[in-house]
């Protein structure tokens, strides 16, 4: 069962699940079950009776939504996560793969060098997303407690910023790539400059949703909490999924890729009165590469091609896209 099956990552899993015959998939959205309610969650999971769960459901948003709605992001996510893991345990679900995010790492650690799985709780997160960040940290703690007390194989993946078809393209709540694709599309139509929030200097690693979907299935099949880390640490059972640190790019470079993909040639203006958020959050993916194997390393989609495909999807599905 895939919770959050109708979202950006859930839709990417749905897209590739047709190619993957080992598992039968049930994709759940909030229309199937409101996971903030425990009784509904238990009832729905009992109905589906999954052997494993990929837990993606969450209240999600970009920098500006996180800054505006800290309490909502904290409470909704804590409720969803508490209910899903508790119901999975209650019904004997053997494996759960839950989704964290690299924005939850200690902000101080992001300022010097790279972040890795051992650092998850080593200091406060960036203030801009502390509501969401602490809720996600508690999902790691809850997974670890179920491993220790009940021997459950409940693990967490930690992706960087994700983008792709079926994303949320809301002008204010969305992440940078979908927000700017929508803004650039409108600016081209209206013949006006594109206004980008912030300085354009922050650095990010972006993973294409369909790449992440493939890696989620790999994690389901090949990653367990017993993979070599000290079981009592947060590193055991947590795995960063990301492109290499060398593929980190600036927001200004992202803007360039989006403008090229949309064929936008008007002015681009940076509104430095708006927040930049974290200057960088460079994720170390060495653990993933070691476990995945170096013989045939995973071939990530280039940001240029990923943005082209996402723009194409957005233009073709403008009427129905979330926005
Ligand atoms: P998304 O597109 O916003 O989709 C969220 C999903 O959660 C939707 O399927 C939504 O269902 C479901 N959901 C929300 N509230 C629910 C509720 N109360 N009950 C049941 N289902 C509910 O999110 P995403 O970008 O695919 O994110 C997937 C996971 O990756 C999340 O755990 C997120 O924290 C994590 N993540 C995302 C990013 C990123 O850049 N997007 C980066 C790192 C980690 P409806 O469609 O019915 O609303
Ligand atoms: O993707 P984004 O919202 O998330 O913003 P974060 C990334 C950067 O893009 C920031 C700049 O430096 C923004 O200033 N930016 C420029 C824009 N124009 C825009 C725009 O129109 N919309 C947005 N949203 N950004 C998030 C966390 O941080 O990372 C979330 O707050 C989540 O919780 C996500 O984890 C993956 O990378 O700054």
C-alpha cells in the first residue's frame, strides 16, 4: 500500500508500478481515508491488508507555506505518522518505508560541509520549517522505537528536494521548481518579466520524482535497518536518497533551465525582499551508493531533462494540474 498515492511521488510510483510485476499496489489518497483519524486509518488498513507500506502521505509545501503554517504542518504530520505506524504495527505489517526530508537536518550542520544520516538530531533545524521538520524527526524516532520494542522492519528514506509531473504548482505554497514553472508560464503568456523570490544564490540538490520512485521500490526490497549501522543510532534505518553533492545547483541555474524549457526570453527579476531559506543543505549520498553497489550505479535523470519533462507535463495538463 502506498499512502500519499495521489501526490507527486505517489503518482511517480503509480507511473512505474506498471513496469514492476513483483508487487500488487494499492494507491491511497485522502479521499480513500483521512489518516489524521486513527479509527479510519485502522479500518482502511484492515480492508487493504498490505504486506508492506510505502508511507508518503503528508502535509507538504515549499519554503513560504512552511514559514506561514508551522502549527498546521507540525500537527497534521504528527497525527498522520502516529496513526499510520501504529495501525501498521497493530495489523502486523512487516515492513514500512517512510519518507523524511533533508530540510529536517540541523541547520548548523548544513553550514559546514555535508549532512549525513548520523546527524539527524544533532541540533535544531532551520527556523523556516521547524514545524514540519520536528514532525518528520519524530517519524524517525517512532520507526526506531518500533524496531527496538517490537522488532518491526520500519525504515525511513531521506530525499532532497523532489520535482516532476503531478506536482503541486500552487503559486504561493509550492516548492521552487513547480512554483517557478507556473510563474514563468504565466509571465510568458502575459509578456511580463519573471519575478523570482530571493537572491537566486541558494544551492539545492534536486531528485526527479520518477527516479525516487524507482529507489523507493529498491529500498522496499533491499534496505533494512540491519544494514551495518549501530542499531541504537538514528543512522540505522535511515537512508539519504539524493544525486551527488557535485550535482548541487543554484536557484538561478534552475531558473535558467525553466526559462529555456518554456522558451521564455523576457527579463528575470530577483526579489531579494523575499526569503532565501537555507543557503545550502548539501546531502552526502555515500551510504546509498555503497549499498546500491558501484558495479552499475543508479543513473539519475539530469536536471535539464527532468525540468523539460515536467514543463511538458504541466503545459499539457494545465487545466487539471494542482495549482
Ligand atoms: P504531495 O504531492 O503534496 O502529496 C501528498 C499526498 O498525501 C497526497 O496523496 C495527499 O492526498 C496525501 N495526504 C495528505 N493529507 C492526507 C490525509 N490527511 N489523509 C490521507 N492522505 C493525505 O507530496 P509529495 O511531494 O509527493 O511528498 C511525498 C512525501 O515526500 C512526503 O512525505 C513529503 O514529506 C516527502 N518529501 C517531499 C519533498 C518534495 O520536494 N516534494 C522533499 C522531501 C520529502 P490528496 O491528494 O487526497 O490530498
Ligand atoms: O523549494 P523551496 O520552497 O524549498 O525553495 P527549500 C527553494 C529556494 O527557491 C529558496 C527560492 O531559496 C527560495 O527563496 N525561490 C525562488 C522560490 N522563487 C521561488 C518561488 O516562487 N517559490 C518557492 N517556493 N521558492 C523546503 C522546506 O525548503 O524544502 C520544505 O521548506 C521541504 O519543508 C522542501 O522539505 C524539500 O528547499 O528552501
